[in-house]
C-alpha cells in the first residue's frame, strides 16, 4: 500500500460507492454476521447489548467506549475449543492470541472457557499472570524478546517459548542453565506462504522479520541447535501465515511444508515431534462483503489437511495448536461514538457524500488508516425513516486520513448528539490505540445479563499530564 503523507485515503477516494456496498432496503437493519449475538434493537429503536441500552452506557461511561458482549466473547472462545477438540481426537489446544485485545478480565474469561493464552511481550505476560493464568497455559511469542522478558517467562514457568532467532536459542539456553531448568520451546518456521491478505499482515513469506526460513535451511539448523541443547526441550514446530484469512488453502500449503520438516527431523535426528502449531489469522466479517467460516469448519478442514499430510510422510498426527485472537474478540465488541459535525461534500458527476464526524477516530481505531481496513456502522440511539445517504465516518483528529468507516449508507437525518455504533472493533483497536493529539484512550465496558461494568478504565487528561514530567 502506498499511502499519501496526509493519510492513506486522502490522495485517492476512488469510486463514490465501492462495488460490494449496496443501498440497504432498511437502513435500520443490523446484519447479524457483523454484530455480537447480544446486540439488538429495542422496541423504541435504540440499540441494546445484553439488555442494556446504548444511551445508558454512554451516560454512565461516556463516549467513545468499547462495548464488549461478554457472553458472545466467551461463546466464541468456547466454540473454538470444542470444535478443535472434536476434530482432533489426538489432542488440540486453542491459544487465545492476546495481542488482539488483552485485559485481566478477558484473560480470565478465556481461561475459564478452557483456552490457553498466547502473549508476545513482557507487558502481556504481566497481565496474564495478574489475571491468574497459570504459566503452564501461556505461550510466549516475539521476534526480539529481551533478556528480561525471557527471564520473566522462565520464572513464570511458561508452557512454551516460541523461538524466533539463533541468538534467542543461545540466550534462552544460557538463562535456563543458570537457573537449572529445562524450558519447553517451539521453533517458528517461515514456510514461504503469503496469505491472501494485506501485505503488512501477511507474515509467512520470506522477506519479513519473523521465524526461521524453511527454504534457506535456517529452520532445520534451528531444530538441530535446540536438540543439541540440554536446557531446551523441543515440543514441535510453529507456523503462522497471516491475518484476516478466509481461504484455508494457505494453511494446506503451510502444513505440508512444516510437516515435511517434522518428517526430516524424525529421519535425521530420530525424534518425532509432539506438537504442531498452525497459528491463527482466521478472518471475521467487518462488512457485508465478508463471509468467514465457522470454527467447526476451520477445525474440520485443518484436521483433514494435517491427517492427510502426516499420512503421506508416515507420521503420527501430533497435538495441534491454533491461535485465534481476532475471531474471538473482534465480533464481540462495538465502539460507541457520539456524532458531532455532519457535512455534505459534492463528489464527481453530481454524487454526494455525508461526512459524519464522531468524538473518537484514529486514536481508538488506527486500522482504517494503517491497513485500509473496512468497517460498517449503524445509528444506535434511534431508528430513522430518512433515506440512506452515502456516508464516511471520520474522527476528530488533525489528519485528513482520520477515517473510521470509509463507506457506509447511513440515515440522511443524522445530527449532532446521535449515537453511532461501529461493530467488529474488538481486535487490535484498543490494543493499538494511541494518545494522538493528546486524546485519552476510551474505556472498555463489559455487558452481561443486563449489567454493564468497567473492565478497563478510560484515560483522562490528568492521566496524560501525570506522565509529562518536563
């Protein structure tokens, strides 16, 4: 993606209406695949989640706010666990990828639903431990783990460290030796598969920072070094091919290559590895153009792929691990905004677009500007009988590229004070939030059984000033 310096979407607006977006028959209708299961319109037209009206959430916690349907998130986590356990009789573990969104509450929820937890920094590890997640149920990722982070992982007794460099192999072995422990590890393999996704989130092609190259022989050498180290215990191999993936074909090629390496390990070293981690990256629906598979469909397809490849190499089926994050947290959350200024802009050929400014923006959702991501939106505080108008939801920041929703049909009578909801914001929005323009980050509000509660406090201006010691 070649971004204009004023914003990724500033230089080329493109066609007034993208081909996948159609005028809705009912501008008040909610597409079920975009929203948490507990979200619905009340008889008066206002949006509610788990029985709590959005106006009540806005009044109690302010806007913008990330609103989590706790039961929905738990159900998605549970759905992955049950689907993969059913499809892999020999054993399967689901690691929630905490980078999507992590708090102590979410860490406890996924633990209670039988999942493990994947972290990739010392900060994420600290949150997991504070939430009471046992070290044995934690996996530690990262392409540049510091010595301090590796020490924290060892002392926490993490169930596996995913190795990403030769330097890390040497450092971790030395630290483990000093403490008289043996650390379980996986070797992350770069298999040369580029998922059909945005170039910045496709992680398995060769020209990138993660893992050991399979084609260049680095992965085989990493395995040899780990097996030669008495301080490290090699559990298996890890592969991750990207994010927001809808086509399992990439997993098929990746599995074939990494299982081929496992066969070579058996033939050369006489060791049959016990684990195979296929990573995550399962896609979700952000707009009407997205049609993601269910956890059961993913599990069934991956089981078929792994069993076929293992049979071809004469290997037993290992314990399989996956790492969904977005697919669990993403659809369970919407961001609630309050509308401010509404402008109509004349486009080419007499077309018009309504610019709907909200009280958040790229500080609470950078993905539109960073990845050219698409989102949907809905009027949340009421229904409308007005005609749908092509709209763009934008933020309050001093950036032309400060866009939350690029294209959506919204009611033509939106006014200041209306509440707007943007679904599918549970993954990477709060995690990647910033204080750009010194805007405090929003709160995270969990709703369940008619009760709303704060699980991450929103920042205040006082919080920002407290850090400024100059």
